[in-house]
């Protein structure tokens, strides 16, 4: 038997996230006794899960114990942190019996960094677990695709966008991912998920650019890797109502030219986005699927706009949709963003008669319009700003479409699904970054008479518990 302490570095790992000005009522005492637990399975959030007896308020009960950075079969000593109705959240203190599937992390920030969760698990086992979790989640809602297409698994250094926390201290700047369930900022030392140009810029921002901030300033930064540099958006702290000082903004604006930054923007609470600096309009050459009449489409993304995290994963999804909807004349794109998934269809010969795209972000729709305008295809695209949570398309508005593409946020599209499920639209492509909301929404389609022809696991958030899925649904429509 192997016994060894688990080194979690010098950071304070007991500082858990709470609302400003308050304490988490579920926190356990700092001197709570250690728990010995054997991990029986990996939970949906990536924690190892086991059961153990624990005494709290003079009452002893069996509780589920959730321990990050552990694997099935491992016997560990864990420090309990919080107790809720679900069980005890704990942190690993000593690894008493390691799993054969355990490996040394490739990243110097693991396990502290919240950017990924599976640096400790052998790759094949991690990928298998993730696909099994996805299929089980769908199965519980009665979603059993007629076929599973080969899964896509992201590789190292392919993440092209990231949101990082920042904090200016007296002598330095903290920048990095937050530790899970904590305000601690962990610098992503030797990060294996971010693209190298993003890591290079993070170092430059830490050592030079963000020194313009005043002591105590906090916030977040979005970095998107484009073909001609990085698109950077600074976000003020949501808890702070005061605007950023003018001298700070001036220094940031002047300094930005010294870095590989294509555009620098500032997003403050309840304020429109402020453009601070532009070297070149950020440009992304979207590769188009085989069969398109051009190899690329040019996207000029809006500041902090949504973009699929992994370009190769995006290409898999675009190709799936391009092939499934080839020759369809009237297409509806819901939560369209800048047209990531539907824009390639404009480059068919001939193009669809009409693509109608709806999204709540006007700037993203403007970027989509620019793609069509630039190629002389504006007569085939109609965009409209609309909040599909508060104002979903009605059954009447859905009439006449031959296909729908829907890619909602993590919460899903529960308001829109009833009308879709009862529609006469023959083909629906669903994409989601949350298998649970996807399963709920897809179940409504199945109840409405749709069949899931195939699904594909898109593991673009490598080394995390997050999964993307794309699936194709069809309905047999009786002749009128």
C-alpha cells in the first residue's frame, strides 16, 4: 500500500466562495476531523465520490463525500469543508491507495487551478468516462440516438478563448483561473489547454500592461485568439459601481500598442462597451466544410463575442450541419451568435433561399450580416435581435421552415421547445454545452414526434467535466 501526503501548494484552500459580506452557513469548522473514504465513482462535476460516517452537531450519519482530484478505487484522507443536503464537499489531504489510472499532472498549476479538473487521470480513461456520462444523462430522459458518431476530443494547447480573473496588488498583478468554488486566482503555470499566444499575452499583461491598474482593482479579462492578434476585453468588478479612473484607461490605451493585441475594450457595469485601442480589426478566417464554394469566410467578431473554444471542434460541428442540411431552402438559426453554425450553408451552390437568424446580441448579428454582405449574399440572410427566453418564436412564426439550428446557452431553450416540438419542421439540429439541459429539451422533441437520428460528443473543453453535444432530429411530416 502506498501512502503519501497530497501537496496542494501554498495557496489557502479553505477560503471558499461566499457572497460579499457574508459567511457560507454550510461551512464546517476548520478543525473538523479528517474523513477516510474510498472513491466508488466519479460524479457529474468531476469529483470522486464515496460515502463515510461523519458526526455533525452531535449527530452521526452516513454522507456522500465529494473529493476533487480523486479516482475510482482510491482510498484517501480528506478534509471536510462544507455540508449540504447533497453531502460533504471535501479536499484531498492524503492519497493512501492510488489508482492505476492516476498520472502526474502535465500542468504546474494543477490541482489548484480551476481551468481543468482531470490532469490526474489517464487520457483514455478520462475520455471514456466523459462519453459514458453524456450517454447516461441522455438515456435518463429517454434520449437514445439511433447512432453515435465518433466523438471529438480536444488536444493540448487548442483553447482559443478564455476568461480570467485579475487583481492588482501593491507590488504585482494576479491573473489566472479561479480555484474551484473560491475567489483565489491561480496563475496557469505551464497551461496545457490554452493556445501559446494566449499564454504569452497573459504573461505580458501580468508583468506590464495591467500594472496600470490601481492597488485593489479587480475584474476579469476575456482573451480571444484571432488570426491577427488577440481581442481583449477588460471587465470591471461586478460588485464595484465606480467607473475605472481616467488615468488608468489612458495608460492602458497607450500601452496596448506594445503587445500582440488587435483590439482592447472595456466593459463596465451598466455601461456600453468602450473601445480603448485598435491596431487591426480582429479577423478570424472561418474554414468552411468540404463542398462549400469557398475555402474560408471572414469573421470580424464583436468585442467579447461568443466563439467556440476549439476551432477544430467548431469545424466538426459545422461539417455535420453542412452535410445534414445540404439543399434545404429555408433555415432558422436560433441563438445564432455570429452565424458560426449556419453561415457555411450560405456558401452552397446554390445558397439557401433564406436563413433567418435570431440572437439577443445585436453586435454578433452585425458580424453575421457583414459576412453575407461581403460575399454578396445579403439577400439570403435576415437577422433579428430577439430575446428567445422572454419572446420565443410562436408556432405561427415557425411555419414554412424546412430546418432549424438551435444552440442555446447552458440553461437551454425551455421556453422555445414546446413550439418547436409541435411544429412541422422536418429537420432540427441541436447543439448544447450542457448535456442536462439538452436532454430535457430533446425529450420535448421526442414527445412531439421527432426521432434522434444521430448524436456526437464534442469534448472541446478538454480536461474538464463539461461536454458539448450535437444531434440531428427528424420528423415525418404527413402530406397536406
